[in-house]
C-alpha cells in the first residue's frame, strides 16, 4: 500500500451541523467523548497500511490543523505522514474550493508522485471501520478505472445519497445523485438479482462517497470536465460514459454524519451493544494522547453509557449517554440520551470561585440539573437546577443560550446556561 495515496475531504461550511460547526470544521467535531471525526478515516488509513495521507481543508480549520499536527507524527526520518493542504490562491485561481472535485483538482499537484499507483478519496465526516486493502484489491481484480464503495440503505434515507445499479460483475451501470419520486424508485435494486447482498428493508445501493481512482483517470476526468466541481453530482455520472467503474460492497456499520440528527444518533449508538465500538484491538481508533487520570465516580447509577477519562462524576443518574473527557457532573445530575463533549481544560478552585462571584456557573453541569436528548458541546457552563429537556417539543429554535435542531437541544461550545434555566 506504499504506492497508494489517500485524500481526505476536510468538509465544506458544514451548515447542517450548525452550531457544532460554528467554530470548527466538520471533521474536527468531537465524537464519542474522546476522539474527533477526522480520526476515523485517518485511523482506517493507518490500519490499512496507507501512510501517505492528505487532508484538504478550507472552513474553520484551525482546530482541525492543530489536532492533526499534534496527533499524527510519523517521525522526521519518514516521508509518511498526515499532511494538511489548505485552500490556496494561485496566479490563475483566486477562488475558494468550489466542491469536492474542485478541491482535488487544485490540490493534486501537491499530492501525486512518480510512484503513486492509486488514489483513495475519503470523506472526513463518516463513522465506520474499513480495511482499504480490500477496497484496493477489488479495484485491481475488477480491472477498474475507478471504484466506488457502496452499502445497502433503506428507502426512508435513500434520497440523501448517490444511488447506483450494478451488473452481474459488480460494474456500475447507472448512477443518480440524491434522486426523489419516480427517479428514486427507478434506482431500487432487486435483492434476488443483486450480487452485493442486500439487507432486509434496504433495497437501494448507496455510494459511501469514497472512491479509488487510477491517477491518470482522475487527472483526465478533472481536466476534461473543468466545470465539474462535485464528485457525486457531476464527475461520477460523467465517468460512467467513458470509464470502467466497479462497486465495492461494504456491509459493516456506516453512518454519514451530515446532520445534527445523524450525529446525535451515531454518538448514542456507541453506547449500545452490537453497534460500532470505539475500541478494536486489531483495528484501533487513534487520537491525540492526553495522559489524563481515570474518571472518578461517586455513587452514580450508570446504565449503558460511555464515560471518558479525566472526569469527575457525582451522585448522578446516567442512561444511554456519552460523557466526554474532563467532564464535571455535580450531585443530582440526570443524563438521559445526552451527549456531553467535556472540556479542554480543568478549572482551579480559585477560578471556580471567581466565576461564581460573577454569577457564572463553573465549567460542567451543576447540581440537580436534568439533560435529556441533548448535545452539550465543549467548555460549556450549565448551572444548578436546570432542565434541558425541550419540554415544548420544538423542532427548530434559536435561543439566547441554546439551539434546537431536529428536536435535539444543543448548548454550543463555550455556552453559559444560568441556574434554574428550563428549555
């Protein structure tokens, strides 16, 4: 795999994940209490033997750049590593990246080497484990010019993805980006005729938005279609007219973290048995080491939860929730279906006293506060006797210290919720 280079898309503005992307790029959003989304594709690359990795960034990329530089250091005597390529102005182009394909088009000159045999293009905001060696092997065995990873999806979510049909050799014959109505129905796959193995209730083959290209094919496609700026919408359909495109069938856990609802669902699913786990001894998920102490738990009742290191948990009740690093939960806190991302720092007793003197709650969640079906971003301060439960059943709202998206209460990064607040 030393002749394979990986390109990870750093994401656009991430407006559907607002307010989590208000101050950071999508791939920098914390996941599962202790890692970031970008750690997923980078770890997949490392575990697959791909050590020449490039991350293309543009929006709100400072925290993403810091995380990558402080986490993935392969040694000064090695050419391997994870390299950040930010959008740049040139003498011929002074625009921002206009889409996924445009980002790759304008970055390839920094990436391709004489020894590069294949290019793997990955999304930076998906949750899954995949050994890309099997992906590359499928590309080689099919004698393909490009290969798309695909997995079966249900009808209710099918219109959110690019969908495909394949022949009896697994070669792609049709592709439609986010079809609806009759166009969606036309992309339905007969399970008895599919060689990929469909799941019950999942009669559509969705593109996972990750690809393997032969470099010459990728260059030709990008040069021959200079106005095609997006892979799914434009470049992939155009490629079927000229090149041999194969499908790589994936049947493991996969979640496209594109919306608040999907992000919340993926995190809470990590607490459930049988779903994706953050730890696999044969396929670890890497992140920045923090050398924190074990979490201290004082008489808490915990039912199906993830509690990250460095936290202090009082006499709390925690159900189906994720508690991130350095979290502080005072006595009487009740978490039910909550994602608490934790903190980037600890407060000293002096700092806590100073905050309370100014009427500001300490970092963490105050005593006797209830948090239900909510996302609490990093470095937030939630006071005592609060109820973050969306008691009015609102689907979408912007409040003074919170947001509600898809019925999920969100306290943004660094947010302050005063004592006694009811949402």
